[in-house]
């Protein structure tokens, strides 16, 4: 058995972490186990989870119902190929997704990660347009400050600056970028907010297959909330210009914004919808791309006659089974009440931070709280301080933000906010 120090050393010398450096690795903590909203480090320290492991663990960790669902499924089959076979977990999950998502979305593609579900969405849009005799409509339009994943097709639709597109320019499709939606869920919408989108559509709709956007909340591209009226008007523009709308709900799906799906704030139905992250309650990697019958049938009448995608682990039964259980749990738990309670607590606990000299903006929507600092925070400095205070957050850029598991208690959430405030005060005093 290697000591903890030896393992951390091996990790630093040999293992990539998300967006990590091999030569200047940032502090990495060793986890022993997780339970509920607590993350326990190997040295015994307990941290309140403010990140839901990047939007995923809505029911907390080590949930007995999710564990049981997986245990039951493992004894039958953890995987079987999806070409030529189907199974109850895939059928039951797809039935739930078709029922719960806006009506019109009727066909489900079960992929293995969020980025892949975005690739699938883009390929669906391109194949659909080609099947209508419009192969020239092959580009993707989007807004700045977006985030849609790290594979090439998805990356090409991420914000060009934060996504460092110049590094990959030669190998990546060049997509079309409009201005980001103006900040503010409650900000009154003005038609001029969409001038940049309209301008782009007027000039490029002929070559555009689809418009992709994160509904209501731009996540990794800046934790920005925007108006439902903007989204509704955007959906209308896309229709008017004969461009499909792809809603990327990988982060927002399953209640995070206060609606089960964020598109419901605007009362729209996209042509294609991507889901991931919270889909399995944070237990297994799984994603889904849903599309309308119109898109699905169009693709199937096209040149290929089939949709050209089929990952090895498509429809993984273990992941599908636990996703069914997670969705059932979400509905039984009255997620809507959980999220609005979190929203209230975040609002009252975080608003005093608006007075701090180092804080530029505090914003809350659903189970998401965002503190935007005036200066970028140094992760290597702030992360150990947060851990010292007994909480787990993962700030990036100027943003210190939280999206806790829905099962967090009021006391735990207040503790999370107090600890975060204490660290911001420490930094300010330096
Ligand atoms: C996380 C995320 C993705 C990518 O999902 P992965 O599972 O990390 O590939 C895509 N879109 C949005 C909006 C996301 O938040």
C-alpha cells in the first residue's frame, strides 16, 4: 500500500486532471468517500459539497436508492451492445425523457457524455438539412460566452476566447458567433438585444443548419443568466430563418434553474435537446440527444437512410437504469420545492457580499449562486482556503459559484455561504 503522499506524488507526475498542467499542477486533494452532501478526504476532513460534482449529484452522494438500482442492474448485465438489442432500462429511460421534455421531442439518442450528445445534435442538424436538399446549410450559429463541450465539433461552438480557438484554428470548423445575451434573468427584453443574432441570420441563414444555445443559463462560459423572453424571441427568429434550434440543457436540465428544463421558462420546444450531467444523479456517465419526429424522419429519408452515429457504449443499461431511478427520485422528492428553498437561502445568505469592495456582482437563479469578483481569483490560493473552511467549491476566472445538491439542508447551505464569505474576506484583507 502506497502512502497518501506517494499517491499524490504519482498523481502529480503521471495523471492529467481537467484543464491541468503537467509541469505546474494545482493542489489536488485525495477523497476517501462521499455521502449525502459531504465529501470526506483521506485525512478525515469533511467538506460540504457546493458543486454537485459539476452539476451532477442532485441527490447527494452514495444514495441508497441509486446504489440499489445499480446493484440490481449489475447482476443482470452492466452492458450489452445496442446494435440489434434493446432492453428495459433504455426503453424506460427514453419513455421518461419523451414524457418529461417539451412535447414534440419524440426520438432519443443515448450517448455516453455531454460533449458526444452535442456532436450528435450537430450531426443530426446537418443530416436533416441535407435530407431536405439543403446540404449548403452545414454551419452552426451560436452566441458568445457559450460552453458546449470539449470535443472538436462541440468546442467549435464554445466561446472563441475562453475556448482558446486560436490554438485549434486549423483543425476545427469555423462557426458563427453572435453577441452574448444581455445579463439578467429579470432584465426586460428589448428587440435590439437580438440585433446581432438577426444580423448574423440575415447574412448566413442560407449556410446555417442550426443555432445552439444553453437556455437561460450560460454555464462554464461565465455563469450568466438571461431573460426567458430573449430565448422565446430567439426561437421565433430561428423558425423565421429556417434554422433548427438546439437547446443544450446538459447543465440546466433536471431542475437546476427552477424549471425541470430551462426551455420551460420561455415556453418553447427546441428541435433538438441535449441532456447529460444530472441525468444519472451523478453516478454514471450518460447523455441523451432528443429530436422531433420531423428531424428524425427527415434524416431517415436522406441519402444515408440512417443516422450516422453509434457509440460502443450507447444505451449502457447500468447508466440507463440508474438514470430512471434518479428521475423517479427527483419527482418524488418534490425537486421544485427543494430548488426554491435553496434559491431563497442563497439570495439571503449571499446578498451581503454585494457590499464587498472586491465583489463586482452577486446573482442567484434556482439552485445556482454566483459571486463575480472584480479580479480573477487564484485557484491555487483560494481552493486550499475553502477546504480549510470545510467547503468544496471550484472557482474559475472571476467566478466563485455554487450549485449544491438539491438535498442540502438549510443549515448546511448557510454554512457553505458563511465559509465562502469568510474566504472572500480573507482575500480582501490581504
Ligand atoms: C458540461 C457541459 C457539456 C459537456 O458535457 P461533458 O459530459 O463534460 O462532455 C456540454 N454542454 C454544457 C452546457 C455543459 O455544461
